[in-house]
């Protein structure tokens, strides 16, 4: 039986199917390992939830002294916080392990993944799959629920649809940032902190309204690294707030397209990085 040609559409679909199967098998292995010690898992999950909830507790303490932040009420900040944290949490759970790629490149353990008959990205993403990261998703979803219940929004059918699209599109954009950051580590070899600045730093930034940041920063995360499409622009549409940089209002509906384009570019960056990898030489 001839090997599939991955340059064709059928070959690409076969590769995608193999990648998903590999990811599912590796992730299931780590889940079984985690659930062997159920009490330890429960404590770790609660600890992860408690640590992440402290971020929002800090916002609550701030609002105990002020009525608004940049003209945004607590419920509006909760909407920003919840959408960003939930989107990021989904990606962190699914492929958060790719930020360890630089370590594998440095110590040469990436070579062991290259000789296996499975897509490298699927192996790297599923490695050490951590269910404890569900704590971040739960925390973000709770804050999002609070924001949705208390924010003053005209809940038309389009506005209701905007919320799940925002979360899913945001997850796609964060996923692209994770993969692109991993691709960068092929060249930099020790760039985990640089990657974290755009992933963990990005989600922290998006938890606050754009009006408190400089226009240069807002311009950068709109036109260079499209993090503004994760939740800023769609949320401004829901809240009927003015857009930064005099952007057109239709951009609030662009996150799905931005997510697809970002994932495509991240995929190209990953392929280029993997093709240029030459091992450690040891």
C-alpha cells in the first residue's frame, strides 16, 4: 500500500486524522496517570482554581475603593476578564505543553519525537496533559457568568451568539500564539519567557479595558499580534462603547476570520521551524 501524499487534500486530511488520534492517545495516557491519585488531583485542581481566582479578587478589592476603571463598571470588567480567561484556559488545557519545546530543543529530547510515526506537534501538545488546568477554565467561566448576568447589554440574538463565538475565536487566536511561540523556540532555543509574555501576559492585558493602555500598545495588539480580536473588539460592540483607534465597527465580527488566518500563519511558522531543526549535535 503506497504511503499517503501529504501534499494532496486527502493526504492532509490523513495527517490531521493521525495527529488527532496521536493527541487523543497521549492525552488519555496522562489522564489515566493523573486519576491514579484522585485525592492529589482534587487538591491540585482546587489549588489551581484558588490561585487563578486571586486575580479577580484583586479586581474586587480595587473596586471596593473605586466605582469604575477607565469608565468601566465591575460587571463590564468581569465580562472582559471572563471571556479572556475562558478562551485562554481552553487553549492552555489543550496545548499549553508546547511552551516546553525550548527545553526539548536544548536537551535533545525532541529527537525522540521525530523518529516516531506521528505528527510532532500532536506529541508536543499532548505531552504531560494536565487536567489541573480545568481550574482556570472553571474560574474564568464563573466570572464570565457573573459578568453576563449583571452587565447592561441589549441581548439580541446576534449579541447572544457573539459570546460563544468570542470565546471560541479567542481560543483559536491564543492557540495560534502558542504554536507560533513554540516555532520561535526552534531558533531561539531559550525563549519560553518571551512566549509567556504574549500568552500569559496577553491574557492579563485583555482582562482590562483598552482605554487604560497607550495607543501604541493597542495598535500593536490589533495590527501586529491580533490579541484585541480575542475580546476587546467584540465586547466593545456588546457594550456599545467607542472603538479604539477609530476602528470600524464591523471588526467586532472579524474574530473567527482572524482566528483562522492566525492558525494558518502559525502552522506555516511551525513547519518552517521544524524543517530548519538540526538537533543539538550531541
